[in-house]
């Protein structure tokens, strides 16, 4: 008798009960296992229907037909879900376990085949027929039998899981069919292979299938043993090398040679440390780490950490500097070559160079912060400054950084620790006085890992960064000679202590004329080069570029303009390549005129379609400032019968809502003076809406605009077209100053606004704006909102 094998995978047994009459037996599906005749195994049954099936079978002859499921994920299989060949079994024992399942011990008796279904429904019955072996024993069968026995012995040597007495009983079996069943039940192959063997009725064919299964398994086991032997030999070799290396180290220590004079790893590190210009504190730290390295096994993980630390110390530019080029004329020329316009910014950079030249080392380090919308050249200005000074340039992107360790570095107790980005960029720059651009400083975040903005306080403070201590290095490094330049789109998201350490230089958007010059001087040559074109192959006039700017790319910067020029270049390049492939002659140069833009860029984008073209009631144009520069917005107001409610829509923020409430409060308080004393506020609802509702809007500068729109809707007085306004309103009707005047006026000019109403206090801001921006526009200034009403509303 074969000892039972534990089969916990058979817990998903499903059975349906039948009576033992006329060759009809209960059918018990099992998963992931194939049962052969002559084998005893336990089945763990947990489902109520299966338990009832086993109990009923015990009352009617203890016979049950066990068949494997075709698919493992079938929970309620029918006869069509089972293999047609299985084993008729005898139930030997049933034991209920404490966990609620039932252990059933079954013994395989004979192979059977399902002929047909006797009954289906709540109970599944199957009519069975036996499957005797098809071919008698013959010399070929005897030869296959011996091969199988030899293979099984080899299999048991490679994977000895069968007890010796069981192995002896199997080798002594004379019945070939029973030998096939028992050997197949003891080898580890897939259930599909075992099911194929169970369905084979020819004895000679069954021996051939079993022999192939044994041969395949023996080959795999021999390969596994070969791999294990090779791994073991490598491990033994490493252990031997470690033992010999330790002996060598002890001998060197006894001879007083320490780290050795034979050019070994430690000796090379010692020479590099001695030759480097690092500080005494850093040198002392490096030598201590080198002593630790000399006493460590070379293959230990800690040794790799120490090597990495020493490499970082040696890579830093402790005394390596680049010589500054303080020629003012040279710097002015380079800045003019790289950037068009930005005169104030250029003057500030030249002033910095002049003071540096005059004061020398006495000059206090300064941190410059360029603030402006995207695409106006903040990052490229940093590169130009480095080029003008003759310094190395590195860029650190801070957008989305939330971990303080990104700035200060990780402590070496952590696996995979590294220095912070500042030290990493210094090592990459190769000098201790590079220009380091901290890009997008306004987009720093903070969470449970720390606040990187707080870590930057030390980096950007000239009084502290002379001894900046990175957590990884654990020794101070002097950052006082580094020229830090930061960039941001806005300043209100920068922490005040950090902003206080920087000199903010605003960069406003470009005028259309400036964009045209930038495109012709800088963008177009770069686009042609990137697309493999020459200036003689593609011609585009200033008028065409101006049309692209006005009808396709309304923006503060020039990135959208560059993308439009790239689109034109791509289409021309494609035409040239296609013509060359067809062997046709392509006419050059390609002249792109204003009338050709529709072919290359599609229909013009009507950016000013939302602006009123005729006098309208309750429809006023306001000016807004965004991170992407200035923009215009339309404020709409209507009145309707109601209960005196005020509705505000358009994704408005709290400040903007409060401005609307202040405007309504002023209008109600001064209704007699404004000529709307007869208006019944309690019987009319007012609805104020700002289009583009998916875009959040906030700020106080739309107060005057909303007051004008509400008064226009109440009084019926229409608002003149092509007029825009901005300003905060107080509850007493005062017009208060607002920011972003230059950006707002640039937006008004882009959208064709001819007349602008501004707060009186912002007159000084307008005086600082170049005349080319203001030309063709009229400006009215108001300190009281009544003045705005007189200038904007028709009589």
C-alpha cells in the first residue's frame, strides 16, 4: 500500500450525489491533482454539497468516481467541465477537523471512462465503463519497463523524497500497469501530463509517455544540480579569497606596513587625499574613513559605502576656480547677442559686474531672483550670465521637490544615500565658483519628509553658506563664491524668509514688436538648424511673423511662437523630402507669406472673439494678471425678478466674491447719487458671471469691473466697446491700486483694447513703461469709482 500524500490543494472539491445502481456512480471533481489506481490520498472537503456527497456515498457502497476539472477556476462544474477519464475510488475514512473542513481518505481502484450523463440538475450522475490495458505484455513492453525503473531510480537520487521501503516495493512490482500508476503518482509533473497518461489505454504507449516524462524531469533536475554546484564553487572561492586577504592584512599590520606601499587601493586613496586641496577638517575625516576601509573586507557592503564617500570628497572642487571675466563691454555684447530687450535686467547684471570688479573680494554675495511668466527667457538669462563671467553653469530644477534631503543630502546610515543636489552640481561643475541656477523655486513643496525651502535658507544666506554642511559629507563646504540665480513665475508662493534673501528682478512679457525681433534674430535660425534647413531654403518676413504672433500665439513669452515656426519648418521639410523621394524638383526658396499661414498653421485663432464689439448692457472688459502673464476677462451681469439675491459664477475665489459684495454694498448705499434710487433691490436678483468657468479666478483687481457691470445691468446704460479697466473697489467707492500693470497693459494691447481705466495710484507704474507699449492707447485715471462710471457708461 502506498502511503497517502497530503493534498491541501483539493479543498475546492465539488461533488453531486447519485445512487450506486447499474454502473452509475457519484462524480467528485477535484482541482490541481490527478488520482491513479492503487494510490491512497487525503482530500479536504469544505463545501456543504461536497460533504453531503461524501456522506451519501458512504451509505451506498463507499464508491465515488474522482475526475479532474479542465479549468481550475470553475466553482460549480458540470460533467462537460471534467475530463472524461478518471478513477473509481473507495472511501476509507472520513474525519471532521476543528476548522470546519472534512478530511476524506480515498483509495484509487480502477480507471473508468464516462459514457454518458445519467442525471443532471441538483444531482450529477454518470454512467461509467472500465478502461483495461489495450496491449498484452511483450518483449518491447518489458524493455520499456526496465527503462522506466532505471529512470525512476535516477529520479529518486536527484530528488530523494520517497522512503526507502516504498522505493523497494515499487521496484519489486511485477504488474506493468500498476507500475505505471505508482511511478506516475510519485513524480512532480504538471496535472495535464498526468491526465494524458491516465487517458492512455495502450500499455506500451503508456510506458513510452511515462519514460518521456521521467527523462524530461531528470534533465531539468541535473541542470539544477549543475547550477547549484557552480554557485557553491563561486561562494567557496570568495570565502577562500576573504580568508587569504585577512591573512595578508594581518601580516602587513605585523610588518608595520599598514595600508601598504604597493600601490593598492588604500595606498591610492591616501595619495589622492594627500594631493587634494581639501580643508584640514575634511582631510582628517577622509583619513579616518580610510583607516576604516583598510580594516574592512573588500567585498563587504560597508566598504562600498566608504569608497563612495571618499570618491565624493575627492571629486569636490575644494580650491578649483575659474577666473572671472569682468569686462563690462564684453558682457554687454554677449547679453545683447543672447537676448533682445530686457534692458532693465541687462543693466542690473552689468551693475553687478561693475561692483564685483571695483570691490573685488569685499563684495557681498548677492542672490538674484528672476520673476516672470513662462517663456520670457529667465533660464537662458542665467546661462548668459555664466557665459559673460566665464564661469561654469549648472542647473538645479526645484519644481515638485518635497524632501529636505534633496538639498542637504541623505545621512550615510541609509542605503543608497547621496549628497544633496547642491553638492552634486558643484562636483559636476568642477569649480567652486560656478553659476548655479535654482529653477522654479516658487514650486517647492513640503511634507512629512521636511521643508526644502527651509534648507535653502542656509544655502542662499551669504552669512551662513560659507560653511554649508551637507548631511552626507559631514564636513563644511564654502559656497560663498557660488553665484546663485533663482527663477520663479510668482513670488507669493515663496516663503517670506527665503524671498527676503533674494533680490527680485521682474521680467514682464514681450510686446509684439519685441517678439518679432526675437523670432527673426534667435528663434528662426534655431528652428531652421533643428529641422535641417538653411536660411536660403525658407524665407519668412517680419510681417508674416507679426501675423503669427497676433492671430496664432497670444502669450507673454515666445514658446508658442517657436512651436508655430517649428510647425511651418516641419511641413516644408516634409515637402522637400517627399519631392526628393519621387525624383521631382522642389522649388527653393520657400517663401512663407501672411496668406500662406492658413496652409501651414490652420485657420487663425480668434483670440479677441469674446470681447464686445458694440456698446452692450452689463458686459465689461477687465484686465487680469496670471502666472502666464496678463490677460483680459469679461464680466457679465444681468438682473431678473427675484428676492434680492446675488449670484456669482465662473469659478471665482473668495477675494473676488468679496469684491462683488463690496461693489453691491457701495451701489446700494449710493443708489440715489448714482441715479438708481427707484431700483427695488429686494425684488430683483442680480447674477454676475465671468466666462471660462473651468479656469479658477481670484484677486481684488476686478472690483471696479464688477461694479461697472452691475450698474450697467441695473440702469440700462451701455458700456463703450474697446475699453478695459482694472482696480480694487472699497466699500466707500475708492479705487485702490493693483499690481501687474505692465502685464495687463501688454494683454490689453494684444487684444486690441484702445482705452484703459486705471487707479490714480498706478499712474507712476504707467510712466515707467516704454512708450512703444503705450502708443495708440488712451489712459484714464480714477481715484473714485464714480469717475469710472462716467468714463465707461453711456449717458
